[in-house]
C-alpha cells in the first residue's frame, strides 16, 4: 500500500483520497481511493487492502502493472479464479450454498435470477438447511442414546418415537422443495419454451420478433430450420430459452429432415412451455399435433394475420378453440407486427404460472424459502429426504434409525459444505471470474 498510494491511508476502514504511482518509475497512474482492513473483520478473515481506481481499461492495466512490479520482491501474486471466495469459505465466512448464490448473482440476467441468487448469497437458504440438519441431528442423538445407553438410562421407545414424529414436518418441507426443483432449477438455467408447428408456419419469424433481431434464418423454402435454434430471453423478469424447432410433418423428404423432426419432437416433449404456431385453423392444427405428439401446447399462435380477412381469422380462431378448449390463443402478424404485445403477454403469463406453481418462483414456498437451483443440491436433498423416510420406516430398530439419520445429516451437511464438500469445490469455483 505504501509503495503505491501517496499518501497511504492512515485510519483503518476509512477510505482515503490518494494518488497511485508506479513503484518502479514513480509515474502517477491514477487519482483514486485506498483503504486497509485488518483481520478478522474482513471478507476472508485476513488482512486486506483495497485500491479504488477509475474503471478505464488503460488505468486498470497500469495499476496491475505496478502491482506486478512489486511482486518481484514482495510475496504477492494474482488471485486465482474464485480465490477470495474460497478463502472466505475456508474461514467460515460463507458456506457452499452462499458461494453458489454469489456465483449465480454475478451471472444473473433476470429479476428472478437476481432475487433467488441474492437470497442464497445472504444465507437465507443456508439457515433452512442448518435448521433441518439440527432437527435430524437431534433425532440421531436420541437414536444413538437408545442404542448405547437405553437400558442403563431407562430410555424407552416412546422417546425415539417422539423425536421421529418431530422430524416429519422437516421431511414434508424437504419433499416440497424437491417437488419444485425442476421449476426452481429453471430460474437459474431458463425455462425451456419450444415453438412447434408445420413447415413455413412462421416459427422463425416469430422468434426473430421476440428476440428483437434476426436470430433465425427466414425463407419461404420449407425445411429451412433443421436444428433447434435456442435464444435466451427475459419475459416478465423470468429467464427463458426459446427454441425455434424444425417444421414437422408426417412424411419427411430426406434423412436430414427426418432427424430435424426427431429433434423438434424431443424439444417439444422436454419443454416447460409449448407453443404451437399455425397459419390457419383447419387441418394444419391436427397435422401439427399429430406430428409433434403429446403433450398438448399451453399456447396456440395463429400467425400470418396479414394474409386473412377478419371473418376468416374469426373462423380459424373458433376452429382452434373448439379443437383445443382451454388452451391460450393469440393471433399475430410478424410481417405487420400486429398482436406482438398480446403474444408477449400470453407467454409471460404462461412462464409466470410455471415458475409460480406451488409458490416456487422466488422462494416463498412451503419449504421455508428453499429454492433448489443446483443439481448437486437436489441430489443431496433427495438423499436426505429418503434417509428420513428410511428412519421413519425403521422406528422399531434404533440402530437402523441411527444409520438412516446419519446418512440424512451427512447429505444435508454436503449441501452447505460442512461435510464431504471438497470433491465439488473445484467445480464450484471454476465458475468465478479471476480473483472474485
């Protein structure tokens, strides 16, 4: 600090205006702020210093060059990816759920992602996992006491039964979190929205309108789209990935088209939201649904309104409503930009309903606010829940109850990084930018 900050800060935790100079040449690099902080009241629990500089790339490069000049005779180096956060974890300043929340917060591109990631980074989810761990550990202590000291201390089965009964709300909360895991994980990765339909129904044009750019090639030649083209979007604050799929039909004209149809069917089947795009309300609807196979769409888009008279549009809409009662319907024209606001509103409503199903959207669920956004968390949570069920089923055998509860405690500990977390740390920190 003293080698580069002129003058250096004198009072701990108080920003001081200073000039930053190159330690070798003495050249002034920037006019900024400097502060020093002493352990243990720091992010990593270690002594720290901060230089606040202007963000221009040339300024940052010059300051880093000055720091590297110091490194030739000072024990100093560039931080590795995620190193500060990893040190915070090692010092007990954060747990693994908070670390992952911070990583997701740094990458958040929608309001739902920001809110969910911030809740994890602030420790809201960790508090619930800790409470669940403590509840399971309490029952485990009772089971082990029954095995080791039951006869000597006069402990009977009623005490263990009471401890297990007290765990049932915890198991129910875990089950609730697991039930919402698919939608919760989509908050992080984006809910899948598939556009399906016959060739030349206007799916690619619709994707381009939604994206606000020419993301997909549009041509009158049937079969222009061969593979699913995915575009990430923000709809009403929720992240989605919209897939423009190949046009489907019963008799493909080539093996390449047949493979495109197979992939379109797979995207349709796996999507959270399925949007059927048609350009008339007659046989095209049945042909498209037959080629796509179940499940049914949540929304039908009657495209190319600019090519139909008003009475023809009304008749087409009536036929679609009769064929698919209860399914949302909107008419648009990509060419004239008609109905696009209504389309976006319908899509947003469908996506919002998907995320909010069971109050899972931003963590206000019956599972005390836990939102499962990672596969590893889901897997550990499933192990913990299944272990509790094993304990309930074995309540007449204290030793088996103890074994099941030990598995539950270990699985919950692996979520927060308290137990057996080393194997996943490198994967977690690989997502971070240098030094964060």
